[in-house]
C-alpha cells in the first residue's frame, strides 16, 4: 500500500507547479531532481529544510536507513555538498551500487542492534539520522534506542512514514494501538517533561531527558531535536507595576 501511494510519478506540469510554489532550497532541488527515483511525501522537504538548513555549512554526517532507488542519497548530496559524509543502510546487497565518493553503503538490518552499533562506531556520531526503513514498529524502536545515543549534541533524528502506526492490515497498527511507534514516541513527551514529575530535582535525570530538546509531530513524520538540556529555570525579569 505504501509503495503504491508513493511511486506514482509526477507529470511535467505537476513538477512546474511544485517548482514555482517551492519555498525552500530543498523543495526546489527535489522538484528539479532528474537522477535515480526519489519518493517521499512532498511536505517532508519543507519540514526537513527547517531543521537541516543550519547544518549545511558544516561537514555534516547523515545516516539514512532504507534507500529505495538511491534518489534520496543524490538529493542529500546536492543539498549538503561534496564534503558531507553520507551513510546509507539497506538490506539489499544491490544497494552497494549507490556508493560514491563520501557516500558509504552498509548492508544489514535495522532491527539488528549489534549491526547498528558497529555502523555507529565506524562512522558516527551522526548529525542527522533518517529512518525510512521497514516502517515496522519493532524495527523503528530498535533503531531509535540504538542510534539516538550516537547522534551529535545538536543533531536531528527523523522517523518517516509513521502513518504505518495507523495501518492495521500490513503493520498491525491503529489509533492508540499500544505497541505502535506513534504510541512509543508519545511516551517520549513524558521524558521530555520528566523534570516536572520526578520525585525530586535531585533525582538522577534520564539520559533522554537531558538530551532531547524538542519533539515535533507532522503528518506521517516525527522529528526529534537533540541538545544538551538542563533543568528548566523560571526567570523573573522587570519590576512589578
């Protein structure tokens, strides 16, 4: 079902409409893309530009899981430049053909924590991690728990196509289904705010609480920003009238 939704190609007219309405550099690059097939929900590009633009002026390390036809690797290369280090993960051996200068492909499964840790040791820490893999809950969970600690101090974690958390037939999901990835991420909101419900401020803070800056939900997408975080402080500024 997901494949059918995303593989419908754009006509030339649709490309022109998208190009003229593009508000970000990433949207324009995607609209003009003529390389290997690229398929993502269109609204992702505007959202990604919002979080990725600040990283374009550094030698970014980006890890993407699930490579499709290789088009997204080409898009990231154009967006971040030749000095960016891009690592792709896929279970298909043929994806090794996507390798090029500063683009490395690792073959393995995202539900293999040992494999992911090995990739992180050799290529991390990463500024950006994009999970566009199998979209199954247990795989998404292993990927997040394994790779989030290997993201740089002000990096970004993205999980695409979280719409599968609501699809019953193929992914066993549904609204508020307890085991879905969306429900798991909702629990991270509690960790983000754990300063306010733990027994005392002296209690040992959770590593997620001290490293998550924000969680952003969008249709079919969640973005988690990482940043060293201390206990929030209330400030009183100015005088009473």
